[in-house]
C-alpha cells in the first residue's frame, strides 16, 4: 500500500483497526477447522454476516419479504 499517496488523497490509514475488523467478520466465521468455501459461498456468507453485525437484520428481512411478495404477486397493489 502506498501510504503517502493515500494520506495525500485524504484516505484514512488504520491498519490495526481494519485487521481486527477483518478477523472478526471474516476469520471468526470462515476460518473454521475442516471448512471449505467456494468464492460464491464465502461472499454470500460474508454478506449475511455483515448484515447481521451491522444491526440491519430486521430491515433486510422486511426488504426481502417485500421483494418476494412483489415477485410472487406482481399485480397486487399494497
């Protein structure tokens, strides 16, 4: 990483904090003994985990339910 360029552009540099967050989000879930992940499976799991950890779980489910209702019943007005 080119820290000097990032600092000049105003990007924050906090590798310790970022490494800790990555370990918490990624490592604690995906790095289990004996697990194997495809790229698509890992991306899906991380999307689910970050939604849960960011306290957006209920909002996501409301969105998902609304989207499914629209898909299944496109001509029904709500």
